[in-house]
C-alpha cells in the first residue's frame, strides 16, 4: 500500500513536471471518456434501466399480425381485445388504450390536450394508479356510465393550479362535462406518450362508428402483465390458440384472419432507437480507442527519454513487475484525471445531445449522470489507463539497463520496437478513424438522399394544423361537414392563401387508415380481402399538397353526401388492381361498412414518409361522403414562410367556432424535419464523433511523425551527408506516413464490412458499399494523414547534416 | 575473421584532367558566437590530386574536421575558394551541394553512421537511390562493394547485429559503392580497437591502390603513415 502511494505521488510529480504532455494526454482522454460517458448515460437510461412500472420486465406488448402483410404487427380491434381478455390465462391482466386529442376548456379558453381511453385493467396491468383520488370503477367502464376523468399531473398543475379540490369537480372536454376523480403521478407517461386526460371506455372512439368497431376496426394498443410462472414463449403459443378461437367465433370480422404476437414492452418502446444507441456507443468506443492510441504514442515517446531513469532504477534493484506497476500507475492516474474532465465534458455533451434529440430518444427525461454512469466512468477510466499504458510499460520495463547507462550505446533494438509500435498505433488510429468516417459518410449520403427524395408532392409553403371537433357540438357528420365547408371557405379567401384543403392523415407524417376492400370483378373474401390505405380529403387537398392528377377528375362540389359515392386512387393502386384496364368508372367496396365507391380519378403516388421506399396503394374519398371529426387543415400560401399565416388561419377557425382549438401547427417543412429527426440525430452525432476522431487521429499522426522525425534526425543527417537532397527527405517522410495511412485505410475498409451491415437499417437509398463514400472518405483520410506528416517532413528537410552528425 | 578480397579502385570516372581534384585557395572558416569569433580554418591552401591518398593530421581542435566538412560540402567556407573537380563549389545552394555530394563524394565517419532500421545491403544501396540509379544497378554495385570489404555474407543483417569493425567495413562499402571521385574519412578508426583499426586502414590502402582518391582526417600519427602525403594542421592552418 505504501509503495502504491509512492507510485501515485511519483506519477503525479511526473505529470506536473511535463505539463504539456499531461495537457495533451488528458484532453485526448477526456474527449474519449466524456463521449463514452455521455452516450453510456443515454444507453443506461433508455436500454438498461428498468421501465418505471412495477415489475416492468413482465409487461408485454401485444399486437395483431397481418398475414397479408407478411405477418407485420398492427393494433387490436375491440372485439379481439375483449375476447382475449376473457379467454387468456397467461397474463395477470390485459389492458387496452387508444389515444386522441381532447378539446378541453381551460381557464384561458379551449385547448387541445393529449388524452387516452384506457380499459379497466390499465392500472392493475401497469401497477401504477392515480397519485390523488381513485382509479376508474368497473361501472364507470360501461356504456352509458357517468363520464369521469383522471387528470394528468402537468395539466392539473398548469391549468388548475394543482388544486386538490379539483377532485369531484367537473371539467369540459369535447363539449362534455367530465367529473374529475383523480390525478396521475407527476411525470407518468403512457409508454412515453404524454397524456393530460385519462378517460375510461376504450370501446368508444371518435373516428370509428360503433358498427365499425364491432366489425373489427383496428384502433387499440394492448399490453399485458405476464404471469410470474409463464414464459413469453408459452404466452405466444397460447395467443396462437386464442387467435384460432377468435377466427372461429368472429369469422365475419375484418381482423378475423389476423394472428397475435407479443414482445417485451421495453423492446416496443426502445426497439427503434436501440440499434442507433448501440451504434453510437460503438462509435464513441472507437473514439476512446483512438485517444488511447494517441496517449500510448505519447507515452512511447517518453519511454525513450526515460530510458536512463529506468535503467538507474533497475540497477538499484527494481524488478520488472515493479517497473510495470509504476508505469501503469502513472497511466491510470492520467486516465482517471482524464475521466474527471471527461465527466464534465459528458455533462455538457449530454445537454447538447438531449437538446438535439430529446424527441427521438425515448425516456429522455430519465437520462442523467447517476451512480451507474459514475461507476462506468471510473471503470472505463481505469481500463483506458491499462489499455494505453500496458505496451509502453512493458517496453519500458524491458529496457536493457546496461546498454542504457552507456553513453552513445549501439543498442537499437528498443528503438526498433518503439518505432514499430508507433507505426502500429498510427495504423490503428487511421483504421479506427476510417471506420467512423465511413459510417458518418454513409449516413450523410443517406440523409441527403432523404432530404432530396421525390415525395410525389410539393411541401414547400404549406401550413398544417390539427382540428378535433368535439362530439357535443359536432355530433353528426352533417355538423362536421358544415364546419369544414365554412372554415375552408374562409381560409381560402385570406390574402396570401392560394389554396386550402383537409385530410384525415397528412402525407409524409402518417400513413392512411388501413382498410379492407375488394375491387370490382373480384370476390368479396371478407377478412381475406386486400388492404389499402384510406385518406378522407377535401377537394382541394391535392392542389394544396401539389399532388398532380394523372387521369380522370379531382373531387368537386357535386361530390356531396347525397351524391354518388366517389373515390380517387393513386397510381400504385391503379397499377396493382386494374393492370390493363382503365380504372375510371370501376367500383371499390370497403369490407368494413360495405360502402361502394366509383373511381373518378387517379393521382400521382405521394409518400407516407420520406423514408418510405415504395408508395402504398392509397384511396381517397371526399369528406362530405365520409365525414370524421378529426382532420388536418393544410394551407398553401404565397409567402415563403407558411407559419406567418398561422395566426390569421387560427382566427378564421375561431371565427367559425370560437371554442374550437387547433393543435400541431407546423409547416410541411417542419413535418419533414420531424420525420427526419432520428436519422438527423444519428447522423449529427456520428459526424461529431467522426470529426473528434479525425482531429485525434490527425494529432496522433502528427505526433508520431514529429517524434519519428526527431528520433531520426541523425538518420536524415547521414542521408543528406551521403547525397540525399531536401526533396528526397521530404518524400521519404511523406511516403512513410502515406504507407502507414494506406495500410490503415485498407484495414479500416475491411473492418467497415460488418459496420456497414449494421448501418443498413439506418440507411435509405444508398448501398452500404457506396463507392463514392468509400473512395472520398479514404482519400480524405489519406490527405489529412499527409498534411499531418507535412510539417514534420518539412522539419526533416531542415536538418543540417553537420549538426545531425555532431548530435552523435 | 572474414576474408577481405584484394580491392580494386572504385570505378571512378576516367576524367583526364591536369587540375587537382580538390583545389582550395585562401580558405577560412570563422564561427561566430555571442562575443567570440573563432577561426577554425584560416587562410588555407590545399590541393589534392586525383588518385592521391592524403592524411590530414593534427591535434584536437586544429580544424581538420572542419576542413574535411568543407571539402565534403557539408559546410561552406566563410572566405576563400574551393574548386571540386574544377568546379567552383564555394557558393552553391544546399541542394546543389547535396547533389554533388551524392555524385562525387563518399564519406566514412568515425561513428560509422549506419542506419539502424536498414539492413546492411539497404544501407549500402541507399545513397545510390538519391542518384536515381536503377534498382538492379544499385543492387549489383552494393553487392560488389560488400564483396570488396568482405561483408557480403552479412548483407541481410542489421547494423546492431555487427561488431564495430564490421560496421565500419559496411560504412566503407557504402562510401565506395557509388564510385565517388573522392573518399573522405573522418577519424575512421576512432571508435575501433587497434586490430580493427588496422583492418580499416588496410581497406583504405587497397582502395587507394585501386585508384581511389582518399582524404583522411586522423589525430593518430600511426594511421597517418598509411597515406601518401600527410598535411599537419595546427590552429586552423597547415603546419
């Protein structure tokens, strides 16, 4: 213990004696450890820590699987949920929910707040109930029961001042009076979704009719708490049996042919981001390795200068392992100081990362530098110290004391070993940096492709906002249609507005509702009918969004509720179902409510999201013929900034109904930006790490080459004495650097093969072997390596042979 | 003990000239420090004829190594003229001097100055690469030179694997492989024991007998006797 303390004190003195060495090494380590700490704190909170629910590992998400779409998961219908709830024996509780916005009258007027219908078992399944008041009683979860609600904590605080007397009082939501019976705990989210208003009765929703719900309309999310003695595989097997029973019992329902699947709630919540986070953790590990290589190079350079000191220690009786321990103690001391600075950088970096990506990182609110992160930082610091310190320590301890104590000793074997190790470190740095640069390069290319992808519509200059009409004032389709007619009329007449339209679901934001249908000439196969996407739109939606007509006509004022039912389809739909026929005049029937429409037009394919590779088959019907209370208003203006219209458009909404709130006011550019937030987040972080890696590698290559030139001063002097000219020496040093860079690039290219496979899920529209990226990045890195060698090379050319030979 | 074959002259260019190979007139070299002016070489005249073996002898600090550096174009004189093979080289640029060194001069240093990271063969070849000599030619000449100094069996070894005497013989091979007009040796025996020192002296003698022009600096009169002519220096002047 005493000798360890001595080693520590000696190590600290050595660092203080060489402040520039310590500064460079600690900076490199702090960058590496800081980046690792920041990303690990996200991984820890998002992927490793338990979800904030009681015994959360047993919470499973359930879904229907659609055999017509390759078994892809989809939501639940109410009949299936109810059937499952009654039949299943694998779960302690099975609960369902569906979310929607409610128009709530607050003290400052109407506002749209996010809300959820939850089934009676919800609190039992999550293991969490209201912080104040009580949960829903079974009788409140029945049709026709007295309307009650539980407030979200934040809504309770912001709109009702956290007044506990609110319990038992009424609030108005969607024009209906609801009795407040409780308040949920602060920060409680519905699986990462912020909910301000909780209501029972999942069998009621404002976008499906009771008939559609009973015939298998899918709109619910379902989860369950697995029994402690049941495994997930057993539960899945039981779900398969229940599916078959459901198919027999509800053969006429549109979802009868579907299967059922289950998976952990954690996977459901963080599945999308987990690969991104693991990739980022891998990226920062590379940054740390590069930092390690840098510091190892610096230590190696010091080995040369400390040879005599070590030789003296050995001659005084220090053993091999004693010397190794002394050097490792210094390395670990260095890395722990780097770790402390890195922790500070991580704190700042985390703020930056969360500022960039709080929307794309689930559980972002839980991310913090907690004790696990501190333990991780300490461990990684010690490990780092060992990783970069072990080779120099062994090399140093192998010093031949006899030779080192002789002046002008001939022994060069230590120098050759150091030289080779230096070269290996440069190669490693180049290879690691190349891997990161290629990763970043591929993602940049992919991101640029996404930004410039042809979406099939023109999003520039379009303003969007959401309208949810309350059932109390707009209970019938006719009332809703009148509101939409009046609003569109007013908005269109605004100065600066060129067109305005509506849709149930916005292109590039969300897919249309999935419906079963059968085209004219094909047999109705019930649940086996093909699926398509349906959007309910206003006549001018296509003009406003810049979706051109290909064939037939657009909707017009004659397409009323009383008129013949009409439909516009997109090109993909026309191609798939009316291959060699003219689709105009053909009839299409929805399975769910047996409505038949005539195709009157074909529009160009428009994408559901920018990452969509192939447009889906889409159907459009005019809102007067199928009116729903939830619509997105889209407004095209002549101004470059469509948001400048938002105030005036909002006033027009209030002019039609002063109690009608609007929500989600965004430009289409923002909608696209939101869609791209995850790739942007990933790309930005990888660029940052790649740039840090490049800087570290440049400094590392410069350091090694610079040291190499210093160490080879005499060699250059000899070569110049025997006829080498300055350009020969310049070429020699650059060639040496270039050879190392080329070897590093080749190894890096090989090492990127698994990485590129890993990145495939993050890339869109480019190949993982995109030659432009691979060649550009390789050339960039070799150029940077050459530039890093240039200054030392120039210094080598200035060696005076006479001085160099005197140096002996 | 390696066999040393009889040395023939390095194939020096057969230039028929009446001019001395080295012609130095009124040459001075002055070193300036803060307040001190040191005349290492002062008003010196010296000719070295082609094929001549000249020893420059003198005590330490007499200026002999400075003179050799100027003759070897590693340094420039402060005053005076220096003609190498009839060409005035006093005011040449660094790179011109380097080029001439590569073409005309072979060096043998006291500390051998081999490059530790290169094999013996590569050490001997390296100066010829700067003359853009084809690789085959370089290899052939290096092999011949190593053969001449009896070191061909060590061609693939590294300098650290050789004794001091062997290293100096490799240094001699490096110096002669490019067929220089002038072979300069700066205390070539200074780091060797007397037996190895004698061997190196024998080598130089044989090279001279083969036609080489040799200029050797030594402070040891025993070795100076190997030369045809010995010039003595004292305080920067010929004594």
